[in-house]
C-alpha cells in the first residue's frame, strides 16, 4: 500500500468533540452523523483559520481508552492542528509525539483504506507495527489517536501511529 512515514512532535488539536462507543458498532453511526451535523451548520468554517500545523486540513481524530472501565468508549474530534489560542467554545486536546504511517486515499475509499491498513498492511509490514490494537473487536488498546485528514477536494489521508519493530 502506498504510504509515507512522518515523525511529529506533540501538537494541539482544536475543534468539536463527540463521545461514542464501539459497542454494537455505534461509532460507525455516530462519527458520520457528527460530520453531517458540523458541516450542515457550517461550523467547520470556524476551524479553518486556525490551521497552522501539520497535518494540514480538517481532521477526524479518534482518541481511544478514555474510560478505564470500558475499552470500547472513545472520543471523536472534528478539529484542526494549530498553535493558536483555543476559542472558548471549542475543545482542545494534545496529540503525543509519534511516528505516523500516512496513507493517501479519497473520501470514497477512506473506509476501505482504513480496513486494509489493519488487515493487510500492518500484518505484512516488516518495519512497523501499529500502536493501536483491538480494531476488530472494538476493545481498544491505544498508543495514540487515529486521524483522518481531509484536504482539498476529495483528498484524504489516514494517519495511524506506529513504531519500528
């Protein structure tokens, strides 16, 4: 699979937050509905002027292991990477320094690409392993957030935290 490796120091995401769960695949419903809500209201426009840090674009970020008693719960952010001050009506979260495997795709192939990363690329990679585990069961153990970075037009990149084997 086409990809590149990116090293980033920690950075801040600022945006909107939705709590969800992987139980009964609820997150697969909640995240698209959250995007529809934000886009329909034009709320993403408030985020665009804040973009000044890589990864550049509107970001869908899944932060796992937010509840020690339920590994299926996660927080999902529609946000941007920024060094600017956080407006009072938005949430802020720090993304830890990481090595990222970055996979280009399109809005149409986004889901297939995410599935292929977990089921094909990761098991076959001789150099890197995913920091996050539990995708197939929804019971996550996490070393960092998974990111969907929406660029210009139809361009999307899937950013997954990795480490050298």
